[in-house]
């Protein structure tokens, strides 16, 4: 595994066509605006993020350990979004996960909060492209039946209580301050951001810039790659101290060989667009699904994407920064 990107018109050991296809961004960005009006030097930032740590069916200690190995190999610092009370069990009662997450922190990765118990509606309502996923049938039915009760449960005080309970569980188990949040199933509402601000969270990463990843997962055709611009990023921002670091999309949800090439094309498109816009590229993966597609596809997608990112940065005379989202807050 680990074939280079530049072997045009060959097939690798996954049976996947290998080419250097994606066009380079034209010209060099001399300066990018990262942050509210603050001008800094050019930065090419990749922030790998991993969701569903501790969530039964989508996470296992073995898969988490494997991801840590992969990030070691790639020399990057990632952000792990941990479900504080998955299946009703607080993180502190799961010594295997606590040990792995402490190891992750010692290697420079960041730990952030992912809901409370990962109920679909505990922090908002999932966006349509998530509700459209084949496995979200029960959520669609529940929303159709209980929308009024769900919306009533999303008051700022109720959201603050959920955020606070989950954050305390993570902080007690890990002995660190939790600074960031991502909503389960990207379930957001405007009250959620007010609650995050009131609770003093430093960043949120629940908004998204690209829908096509979920459309590929759902088997929709044709797939339209949405453009990603600086204006899109600015529109996601909250008018307070809370920093919004939007993700692009999910690329490795049980990734299969037949969807590898279009997913790779999308990932390169999004990465190039983020670099061109001067915003961090924040891909999303999940602890177990990145392992459980066709053999090797998930990691191979990331290997090739990171190789492409490093070559793009080198061609521009820049250094690629592969940092966690707490560090990205400092960079923006
Ligand atoms: Zn999740």
C-alpha cells in the first residue's frame, strides 16, 4: 500500500485507477485572511477530525488505536470528538478509551465533545443530507412524529445543561479543559450556538461546507461538487467569541472500491478549494467506518490526499500544517 499519487494511468493493489488528475490551483495566494480582518501569511492547514469515539457500533478501542498509528505514520495532529455518555456509560467508566485518549493527548491530538449521548436530536435537527442517509430511517420517522416536542426540547437552558454535563464528564475523565464541540449527526439549531457561547466553548465544528460526500454515500446521481469559498466560510461564523471551524464532508464512510475514485476527486477538489480560499481543510471520518469499507480504502484515501496536499504546498513554496482544531483556533 502507500503508492504514490503521480503514477498516471496505472492501477494499484486495490484495483483502483491511480492518476495525478486534480488540477493545481492556478497561481499563488500571496496572503490569506484568516480570522476577522486579521491578515496573516499564507497558510495551508489540514485538520483531520474523527467522530463517534466511544459510540457502540461506530467505534472500538482497536480501531481508535489503529487511527493513532496512522496519524503517527502521517505525522499529523488530529481532533477526536468523544461521546461523553455513549450508551449511558460515562467516559470515566471506560478505562480502555481513557487510556487511548490520554495517549492521544500526549502525542498532540486534541479531544473535543461530541454531544452527550449522541441522540439524533439532543442538540438540534440533523441537516437534510444526513437525514437522507439510508440508515437514518428511524430518525426521519421520529422527526415526522415528534417535531414539536423535539423543537421544544432545544431551549438554550436545556442545551446548556446537556453541554455542561457532557463537558464535565470528559474533563473529569481526562483532566483537561474541553474547548471544542461537534453536534451528533451535525444536529444544530441557532440556540445551540448561543448555548455554546454562553458555556464558554472556544470553537464549534458542526457546520459543513460540502454536501457531495453524503450524496455519494446515499448513492445519488449525478454528484455535484459544490464550490467552497471564503464567503461560505465567513457565512458560518457566529457573532460572538465562539469560533466556527466548519468541516467539509465525510469521505471514508465504509468506503468501497467502486466509490473510491469519485470520493478521491471530491476530496482533492475540496482541499484545493480550501487552500485557495485560505481556510482550514477539515475532513470528517468516523472511528470504525474508516476501517470497515473495502480493505484499505479509507486509509489509502487519506494517504493519497495528504500526499497531494504536501505536494501542492511544496509547489507553492509553503509548508503544509497538519494541526488539531485547538491549534487552528490560534491560527485563524
Ligand atoms: Zn457522530
